[in-house]
C-alpha cells in the first residue's frame, strides 16, 4: 500500500497568504519555498497565480477568490432552489390527483 494519501491537505488562507509573501519577498523560487514549507510546488504556484489575480494582475477573465466564492454560493443556492421546485412539482401533482378522486 502506498504511503501517499489521495486526500489533499487543506491550508488556511493565512498560510497561503504567508507562503505567497515568502515567495515574493525572499528572492527564492517557488520550488525552493515549497520544499521549505512542505507543500507541493504546483500548489504554491497556484496560490501565487491566484494572489496576482486577486490583486488585479491576473489574466483577463480570471476570477478572483471572492468571485469564485460567490459563484460557489450561487451554484449551491441554485441547486437548492431546483430541488425545492422539484419537490413542489411532485406535491402539486399529488394534490391535483387527490382532488380528482
């Protein structure tokens, strides 16, 4: 059995912010900082890229962290509303059938 976990670690926003700041301020590259912090270089590169986007320095059309969170919230609300609509449709059909008896 492999020693690696399929679960990715969760890091706090503060940890990510500090890691990105370390890359920016230390003069070291992402791989060196990632190794020092015990995180994957790919993950740290993503955090640096997202930080640039959040500061308005990202590629055109890239979503900021706040926009991603808002999109997740809206998608969750939409899913919940769709479920409610389906329940109401079933209830309406049930009561319509009952009233015909």
